[in-house]
């Protein structure tokens, strides 16, 4: 005590910055752990939807619809449009075509009602799959519902009959649906090729995997193997594998590991995931979390009990050298790096690479359906029996 005045407690005063620093370190350490775990869980957990919120209806008539402005609502191309009722179920669907007019607040597009018309004020979703129904209700094609027995149980599939013994096996992507195959299905049917649009573990109506998570193609290829076995029992002799997004990872795994791989005569790939590490790194960069990419990759491998190295097709292309490959890739794809698709196709002597400007993930057909159909029909011609 000096003159009755207490000296400042310098030790106490110095302790506060240390305590603050400690709290910051704990919070940062928690974020470093939490973000990779959260990211891995989001990637590996099934959600079964690829629709995107596209705003609300401002006005609608027989051939135009005006929506509140959103990035999804402004996408180039033709898409399905859905809206839900009070019960949360889909209440109707339509088709929206090219953008006609825009301003700062709204977007007006071509509109074709297919099942009802949304009310003004209704929230709508954009559906790149175009339709929510089956081959008959959506595009008027006869088909059969079949169950394919796999190692985990029965998996539903749609079978469209055709001519000859070369079957197309269509495999949708992560969180996708068989409806993804409805866009190219008319071209496949016109070619007369028998087609199976399959499901696999963790799909709606299919068995869950033991851990309830996707394995990014590392184990799902077994379900494609079961579909190939079913087709062989129905008279198939050869296969064209058709995969989009993670479906690309599944069909490429099949080519490495299936005893039926020698029966594959061609592949069609649409925005295929050829290197999951590149996909994970790209998404981390988009979220400005690139520094955490190595931890996210490690967490994905640990949480999913899988190997990202074995899923890197860019380092193991030799198995595809004998195959004609048609590869569509949207140049505006925010998920699959288009450089991966370009490099993969460039490494294959019989590959045709079709880059599509303005197309997002698995939206090459939506942006240019005529061009997509022409490329696909030309590619399939050597395999048509009639």
C-alpha cells in the first residue's frame, strides 16, 4: 500500500489475455475438428433430393411464369418445376423453358403445365431430372417394375424392353433418383436397346447399407453387379454402362472389379465423379475452407470406411482403353471439376468429350437437349441390332 492506494495487480491483469487466447485456441480447435466431421457427414448421408429452391410465383399464365429472382430460377436450359401442398407432398409439376425476361427482382420463363398450375405466392423448386414420375407417366414409355436381388436385399428397378442382347444399365448419382435416367431414356428406347434404370443401397425402396452411409462407389458397384446378373438371366450378353455423377464412380469401379466387366462394350458418362479428393477439395475451396481439405478427406475415409485413393480413376485409366466412351460435362458444374473429365477423356483412345457451356452438375441435357440427344444417338448407333 502506498499512500492508501492499492497497487494494480499486474499478474491478474496479464492473465486475461492468456485466458482469452486459451478460449480462442479451444474454439479454433473445436472448429478444426467439427467442420471435417460435419462435412463428411453431409457428403455421406443419403438425402434423396436434387431439387433446388427457385423462389415464389409472382405471375403465371398458359405459357409464361414469373418467379422471384434466384440463382436457381435463372439457370440456362429446360427444367422441371415442382411445388408442395400443405402436407409437404408434391402437389403439382410443370416444365420451365428458357428465360424470356429478367429484372432486378423477377425472372420470366417459358412455362408448360403438366400436372396442375402453381398459385401465385407458391414456393417452387427446380428439378433437373425434369419429371417425378415413372417412364409411363412421365414420357409415355411402357416399362416393368422389377426387383433385383443384391447382397443386402431387393432393389427396385425399371426395365424398358428392346431389341437385341446389348443392354443399357443406367446408374444415377449420389442422392439421385432413377428419374435422372428419364431424360436420355427416349433416345435409348428409340435405339431399341433394352434398358435397366437401377437403384442401389441407401436409395428409396432399397436396403440401407450397414452403416447407413454412401461409400462413394466403393461398395455400391456390387449392386450394379447384381443388376448385370439379372440382365444376363433375362438374355443380355453385352452391356453399355451409363452413369451420372456418383453413378460414374460406380460404373468405373465395376469395370475394375466385376467379373462381368469383359461384357461391357461402351460407357456413357455424364458429369462423372472420377476423383473424390478433387471434389472434396473443390467444395472446401468454395467455402473458403481449403486449409481443412486434408482433414475433410481423412474424415470421409474414416467415417465412410473407404479409400479415396482407389476411387481416383485419373490414375488408373488403362482398363478403359478398349472402350468407346461418351462423356458429357457441364462447364458450369460446381461439383465435378471439368478439368478431370477433360483429362480422363484425353487419356482414352476411344473417348468422345462433349463440354457443355453454362451447364451445371448433370445438367448438360437440360441446357442442350437437342445436342445431347444427337451425340447420344450417334454414339449408340453401332450397338443397335436393328
